């Protein structure tokens, strides 16, 4: 890890040194059998939204809402690879504001700028130039740069901010909503502000988003992240009504507007009770985007802490550069224990007969499966399964069983081949201890010549699934400690398992 020869530690205050010692002691105590091993969780405190994911001076920095019993502030961790995290002292703590809620970090050549919502006060900014982003200097003293609105005279409301620079000026959006006067429902509305000096901000009386025909009724716009992706832009956000969202659009630099061309819901199940929650995102050096989410706890068996998801690699391709690709970050391959690597090829799975690959046994593993079974109505992969098969989490693939994918429905293409493939992550039988989470179901178009490619990550109580780079599904579960079997089951037809790989994963 690039830590500037540890010289930064000499600049810590006595209070910060004590906090690091407390974090270290808390880590020593965190050996519960249900705590994930290679997913990040906070040291002995509550973890909530990730904030300000960024790359600075050779390291990745992740801030997150942390609560040691004194209200939310920004916890802080640093990593060379988005996987091996080291705790740092709390970065942003309340002064005049009640708590420090969500926000973002803008990285410039010589400084980093943090923007956050101070509960009850407004939007605050702070600047850091030190190599580890440990010390921050607030702008505008203890006052917000954008005060919380007076609803009797202002048409905006300060909330979770996102900050970026466009030419000679800075932009901030305040993630919130307005009320539709006709229906009384919420409409997601990222209020837009601009400034030349970071201190004096002008409200633009407009939303960042144009042509936003994709937002659902009662969606809001918490935790917004506007990031460049190739020659286009993505906006991640979180809806308290329907979970994390991803918007694709074209950014007009002359008017500071994002014209929306596509939107995705990143979960169809609840974001609570073990679901994917708020995002943080940052444009990597290759033009793709790295994203990470907090994942809620299951609310049973004493598992009352949240964890971070695996880091994702998000990029655009396809017709009009409008297709979204979601993959696990390439750094995850560094966790593979090569001595545990197993490969199996060209095994025919007979219809309705379960196959139990012994080499996949475990609960901290990565599974990679390539399959051909275009006439099989359903493929089911059961993971974290008990010996008596009463407890398991199911991954189901329904090939061409979804709705019509209109771009593929053209002359010369059969109707059936123009249907989407449906993927489901079903944890309703994942625990005998009362955790019942709704299934998460996503759909994508699988071309006739494409094999099915599934990557599954298991980490004790975390299951994350990526299918053909277009679907990502996440669930927090709470199985028995000994539920470690894996099963493949082809329903209604034979299926060719072209290749199956398995690795033990370890930090």
C-alpha cells in the first residue's frame, strides 16, 4: 500500500491515534462466523451509505456514514486495490450541524473537495491536500455553503450533494424531489447550483436531468453521483421507494444539463432486509466506472451490521453506446487462491437430475460457469445449501422466457429468439432462522450465439451474481454455518456445462 512511508501517521492528533487503536481492537473482536471475510464492514460501529469513493495519490479512498453512538459522521478507509482496506480516523465530523450525512469527493490535480449534507443545516464543503486525506479544512467556517432551504420562499431543498467541475465553474446537485401538484407524488429532482469560487453558489432554478421519462412514481434522488463514462455520463442515485438506480445520458457542458437516454433499476426487490442500497462511484483511469454499494443486514440471528458490496466495473457499449455492462471489478481476481483452483469441462447435465460438484463446496468462493442449454426451461444453481437441502439460496436462469426485446425482433429473427432471458436470485429458503427476503429478478437480451456465463461470489452471508456482464444481483442471507454445498439442476431438458471453475477467495 502506498502510504508515503507512514510519515502521515506523525501528523495525527492524539485523539486520532486513540481512535485507530480502538478500531484495531474492534477488528480483533470481529470474528463472528456470519461476518463476511472479503467484504468491507466497519470496525465496531454502524456502517451506512458509502461516500466519496475516489482515487488519490496512488490509493483508493472510501468514506462512509459511520456512527459510534454520537451521530453520523464520515468513516474512512484506504486501499491500493478496492479490496484490502485499512482503517483511517474519521474524516468529516459534525461541528455545528447535527450529523454529517451523505455526499461526494471531487478529486482535482492538487486537492480533494468533499461535499456533504449537514443534517438540519445544509450542504458543506471541505478541502484536503494531504496524501492520505486525513486532514480536512472546512470552507466558509462552520456555515454551510448552500443553506437548507426555507420552504416558504425557496423552491429547492438541500440534501445529499454531488460535486463536479465544468470548465471555469463548479456544479453541485442536491439530491431530493419535488411534489407533483396534480398527483401529490414525489418526482426525483437533482436541484442544480453553480459557483466560480466554491463559496458563493447560485441556484439555477432547474433540475440537472432532462427527458427523465424513466423515474418511477415516488422516486427520490438520494446519494447522487454524476460520473463520466467514456464519452457519456452516468448518474447513480438511490430511491427510498424503489432502491438504487442508474441513469445514462449526454451532458451538455454549455447548459449543465444531462439528457437522459436510459435508466436501470439495480434491484427489483427491497433495498432493505438484506438488499443493495446506496451507491458511490468514481471514473477510473481507463474511462470505466468503479462503483460500490452498502448492503443492508438481514435483521435476524444477531446480524445487525451492514457491509459494502464487491466493487463493480461499469461501462457502456452496444448500439449508440447505450447498453450498460455490469461486471465485478478486475481486482477481484487477486483474491483467488490458485492452489484451490478446479476446472471441469463438457459435462452433460441430465434433465431434472441434480449435480453436486464437490470442488465447489464452501462459503467463501467464486464460481464461474459457462453453459449451453438453449432449450432448457430453467437452470437452477443452489448455493450455501445444507446437507439435507432444506436450506439454500437459488440462482435461476430462464432462457428466452421474458418479455420481447424489440431491438432484436426483426425480419428473419424468430419470435422466440427475441425474448429476454430472465435471471432470479431467490433467498426465500436461504435460512432456517426466519430470514425471508424477496427474490430479485432481472432481465437482459442474450443473443442466440451467446453462451450463458455466470459468476457467483459467496462470502458467508453475501451472495453476488453477475450474468453475461449485463446483470448484477446481490443478497445478504443468514444460512447455517455448515450450509456450503452447491447444486446444478436443469429443469425440463439436458444442459451442457461447458466449463465450471471454482476458487477459494481470501484477503
